[in-house]
């Protein structure tokens, strides 16, 4: 079976391993049985909504409040991805969620970059870039955007808008994203995760090169046509969508109709720990429910590399390694 090699939609906090959580708790003089950690971060089967899903981030956020923790988490994630055979990943996180103990957003970012760089140097088979998330309803987004501008090309590859979609309309972030666009910082936006096709349209109009999830587009012929026309990359996260009940049955996931229509769709994990998934598992679920072939999975990895926020020459090198 085809082994996925690229993940463009992966949250650092939601992919924090249980062993690193244990280690970080211990540094704070705390212990927590593995079972308890497991229950705190894993999405339960009876999860009913995105809001409930987002509660799984509380413990990871609690422990990711020091420079050591950010560096360790970033290193550990890139190391695991390299061992799983990935050649490229874009890891996203919101620096403003890691300032509870007094770190500045820039200190948070610098530590994370250190972890990624060290892992890349220890595992040269993988390249990884960071996406800085602004948060829906967040009160420190301007600072995040300034950091994205300052560090783009230097550890950071782009930006994102994350959080509880719909709580604040996307257009409220117009100025923020126009500011990124002016400085040529590429970005993706979580849009259409909960089923609203209009959010996908708005994200594209706001200049997003990619959309996170994008499920809602299935409800609108016009929005799907727009995705094809603009070749906006859709970051599909199938296991996550099943858990948040955005899609009730894998066979009904829009990844298949999107792909068949010529939308540049990609396979992603969203949150490896909270969703208990890997790229491999995503492929198994997708292949099992929708009969994707190895050639089709390869096409989706090509879509991912073409949609990555890296220079063309780096894309060419990565494309060569897919075959
Ligand atoms: Zn996400």
C-alpha cells in the first residue's frame, strides 16, 4: 500500500506524544498515570462536536509553556515523522497559546524552530516548516502575524487561522491576512470544517492558497468550481472529521468527489495524538472506504508538495523523491 510522505496539516499541540507529556509533567514535579494522560488527550468515541474535540488540547497546552517544552515537542514530532517515512511536513501552532508562564511569542517561536532544526539535522530525510496560527477570538493575533512576517523563510513557511470556526466571521480577519499578503507570507485558513461552504469561498477571497478541511465546499457547486479554478489546495483530515462528526461515515467524506472533480486535495492527520492517527492510518481509512489506488494517493502527495509553502526548487527535489 502507498506510504504517504507529506503532511501539510498537523498541529504541534494535538500531536504531542504521551511520553513527552509525561516527561514535561515530571520536570514540573507532577506525575499523572498514562491512562489519565490518554483520556485527557484522546478524543472519545462519543465526541459530538468540534468544540468538544478542542477540549483535548488543554493538557498539551498546559505543559507547552516553557522554552524547553516547545523545543522538545518540536524535536520529538519531527523525529517521529521522519521515522514514519515522511519527507516533508508543515507543523502548525499558535504561539499565543504558549505564553501563560511569561514567554513572549517570539521566545516560543525561537524554541520551536530550534527543536525542528535539531531534528532535521539528526534526520536529514525530512524537511519541516512551521505555520503560525492566529486564533479565532484570539487577542494577540497581530503579534503572531508580525512574527510570521519576520521569520518567513527562516524556520517559518507561512500562517494559518485556527480555532472554533464560525465563532467570529472570517471577514473579521481581513486586515490581518491582507497584511500577510502584502509581505508575501503564504497562508492557509481553517474553513468549511463544520460544513459552511461560504467560509471556503471567503478564505479563497481572503487570499488563502490552501484551506484546512474544506468539507463544506461539497454543498456548493460554485465553491467547488472556485476551488478547481484557483487550484486552491484542500487539506483533508478524514479521521479528524469523523471524530468531530462533520462527516458521519468515511465513505461519505468529500475527499473522493473533490479528487474526482480535479480539486487539489491532500491527505493530512490534523492531530496525531488527539485523533490517534498517522498518515498511514488516514490512507487505510480512505482506501478502505473509498477505494483510492496507490496512483491516486501519489497524486495527492504531489498536490501536497505543489501546495507546500516552499520555493519551487525545493518542491522539485521533493517531487523526485516521491516516485
Ligand atoms: Zn486543524
